[in-house]
C-alpha cells in the first residue's frame, strides 16, 4: 500500500501536493510524503529553532529532533489546524524542553543583561529609538546579526519564544498564545518587551556606527587642493 501511495505521489505535480494530502499520506506510513513536508518547511523550522539557540550546531540537532517528533506525532494534528503553525509549535516545544532539561547553551557575550526601564506602575518605558527599515543595508551585515543573536540570549525564554513566533514566524498572537499556553494579551506584552530590548541594542549599534564614521572622517588625510 505504501508503495502505491509513493507512486501516486510521484505522479502528482508539486502544486497538487497539498499539506493536507501529505499529512494524510504520512499518517499512512509514507516516508516520501514526509520528506516532501521536510523540504517544504525545513527552512522555516530551522529559522525558528536557530533564533531560540545560541549556536548553529545546537539548532541543527534540535531541528532534527523537531522533525523526528513531528513524524511520530503527526497523527495528532487536527483537521483544521495549519501544518505550518503546528510545526512551529513543535519546534518551540522541542527547544524549550531541551532548555528545561538543563541543556541550554549560552554563547559568550560582551552584552550586559538588556536594560528595560519601567515607570512606577510597572509599565515598560519605550526608548527613544524606533524600528529601522528592515531593508536598510546597515541591517544586513553579519556584525549586526551576531549582535542581535547575542541580545536574544539575554531574553527570557518565554519572552523570546513569543517574539520569535510572532515577529519572525509571523504567527498571530492567538496562534502563539495557543502554542505557549497563555493568553493573547500576555503574548502582546512579551513581544512588546522583546522589541524594546532589541531596540536598545539597535540604538547602540547605529550610534556606534555613526561615531565611527565621524571619527574616520576626522582622521582621514586631506587631499591637497590644486592652487
């Protein structure tokens, strides 16, 4: 029967291989169908896991564990549940479970715990900076990527998970709340807190770049002008 399913899958164009079909074939034991799912969502799952981990090697191992768990538990997906959302949740649960077992790896960092100021009522005070345009070429450098990964390591796992699911995986607050077993309001609070922390890091990064450029202009030798 499995060979018949795999043959049928091979005959279908990629556009006709829906998530629902692939899940059903996987439930019936088709490894080929699950391989298609891994190819379709592997990058998305790795991105989530990588942004919850300190190192790429740890992320690769936890991504592998995520798909092993997904293959074993795929029969539990509800008929109306998005496969992508379910995989995101499986990835987050895999990472958090690893951390709870004491397997958290913290990268060496020059950053102090990120400052977050609160008023007397306990509300977060936003810094002066704002989110930069993500298309800004200054945001594409590896130095900033590394800095933001360091910053994420200083954020509480629950806050970090909410930020990764909502701002990076682009899940709704309701979806993230279901996966993290909390309320949408709490998800909004966590995401807001993470944004303020990362804004502080970005402000420092761009201020440092501006100062370095100014210093470079001052120290640059002046060309002799023709008489």
